[in-house]
C-alpha cells in the first residue's frame, strides 16, 4: 500500500512540475484582482454538446454523434462510458444532446440524457435514463418519446435540468415548424416538466400535460439562480436571441413575437395572450447555447453573475463566453461582459465546485462543429480549493513539453507506465495523420523536425482511456 501511495505522490509531483513549466505558454485573463490561467483539458472530441461536473470530480460530456465520455480534468484522460451511435439519428442539429444527473447521484446513480432517433422524415426526441455501475452506463429506460410525423431538420433543443424535488425540466424546439409552438396539443416548442419516472407531475400547470410553458422557438439554456428562479436562453431566427424568466403556464410568443413586443401586431398578440417578454435580447443573433450561474468565491468578479456561452454566427456576433449582470431582484438585465471570442464556437460550460474553475467546450470554427473540438479550463491558480483525492487506477498521464516547439523541433514526452510501448499519433488541425511514434520509456526525447510549422494535436490510447493535447510547431 505504501508503495502505491509513494508512486501516486511521485506522479503528482511530475504533473505539478510540468504544469508550472508550461504556464508561460498559456494564456491568462485578468479580472480586477483575479488572474485566470488557461489550460487545455482535452482535444479531438466529437462535437461535445453538454458538459457537467460530476460528484466523482470528473467532467461528463455528451458528444452529438452518440457517445457519453468521462474526463479526468487534471490529466485529460478521456473514457467512453456509453456508445449509442447505432441508435442516435445525427443530421443537421439532431443527435445526442442534453444530460443531467439524478439529484442524489451518489445514492441513486442514474444519468438522464436526451437523444434523437428515427430518420430524416420520422424523427423522435427521447428522454431516457441509464444506470452508472462505476465503469459504464447500462440499462436504458425510456421515459418520454416526443414523436411527430412532420419533417424535422433542426430546432430540437434539448437542455434538461433536474430539481432537488426530483422534477425534470426539458426544452424541446419547435422542430422548424413555428406554428407548433402555440399548439398545446404538441410537445414541440415547449418547456416540459416531468417526474423522474417519466410520468406527468400532479402539480403541473395543466392537469395531464407535460407542458410548463410554451411559445418557444429553440431553447438551449436552462439555469436556476441561487434564489431558485428559473431562467432560459432561446435562439432567435435572425434577430432576438433571448434570456427569459420562466413563469409556469405562460406564453413566450413565438412565432407571433420575436423578442420584445414592439410592433403593432406583436403588441396586440402580447396583450391577448399575456406573453412574457425577455429580460434582454441580442440582434443579430449570437446563438446562445447555454447559461449557468456562477456562485463561487474563486472568481469574485463573476460571483452572482450569469455565465452564457454563444456559438456566434451572423456578422458582428462573435462566439463567446459572457458574464451577464442582473439587477438585485433578478428581473432586469444590467450589462454584458464578453470573453474568449477567439476559441471558435463555444457550446457549453461547467464549473468545478472544488476550486471555482470554469470549463467550456468548443465546437470548432464553423457549423456544425468541424474540429478539433476542445475542452478548455480557466482557473484562478491563487485560490486554494478543496483537495481531490487520487486513486491508483486514475493516475495515467501523458505530457508533451514544451507544447510550443521551436527550432530545433525537440520535445520531451513523459508518460505513466501503461503508455510505455504504446504508440502516439500526431494529427494536423485539419485531421490528417502526420506522424506516429512508439513511447519506449516514461521519458522520451522526440524530434518533430519533419513536421511543417503549424498547429497539431496528439492522441494516445490504452484500455483506460485516451489522452490528447494540442502542440504548436513554430
């Protein structure tokens, strides 16, 4: 046992040394008295759509193509824990989408996910649960199947959120059929409220109906404020991306209203239908992809603010992570501060409750997510958070130093024992295989002089997972 502990400490010291050595090559963000330092956690993901911080101190992510992956944040080790690519229908905006943990996950290890199934002319949106056995997700249970016989090519939603009283909130877009959002006989274009077993809660606004609010175009963000108020973000058409406060059984206007009620026709409809107007909107659309409140002391400049990710799109609407300041009562938008506009399309974020770090998932530079897709950490290194205990079988690592390589193109690759005698592949950022080498020891001196200057990433696999990292050759 003592030898295992000593080995773990040595590995931790190596990782800390490597981290300190490469900080100079990393970007920083200064916020008043706080400095955040960038670190790439993983690269070469397949369009990550949802990322969550798990109670096991790992990042869990859905990939739109049909996999759920589990990532160890400090090493980037990534393991596939569910592969349902044979079930998931992926076209345009469809695929494996939202995900949420059971609120008592450590006692009831259930994961809830949403994915699209069917075909081009017959697409369903399914809410299912899986059991976590400590290694894999098993035993799918179907909870809700939103079906339509219409052609659905886009606007699926589908973010999910689970409350402490064990109710699921689930967004579904109108599927490209705007009028459906006003039809209460349809689930599309709505925010739904569902029991954990898939049944309809007795206290829903309309008895016998999942519908909690309606008139939504394509909501992809859901977040509770610290005071318990529910907010949503919504994609507009070309104008009026929205942030909304959700009120049960209320109409949010689409397609009769875009953004605020500010045309004669919209004003009439809003008065007749008691429409809830957004607290703020963006024109042209910035494609808001998720929202989450930041409530950690590690970044005091962001404390109490709403974090928002955006994919960008129209001219002048950069992809970003923004902080949104609201009034004390949460009813009014005060201002937006914009960050991280040069990482490409930013799909989602999560927060590490131990040290307050934020992590965001990129979806490449262009639609629908051409890679390489990455997960990036920004952390206040001066904040001492909660220590996370390591376990022996999670200690695999692989690092290339320096990660910015200049002439002569020599680098050092250090790795844990289970990567020795394994191959490592280097790819250009357009996905072409550039070089493969075999790691002969825990520390390897490698010359990459045969690779042209540019941006690359490596991929190394073994039975315990995959580690990937970006390098730059100058």
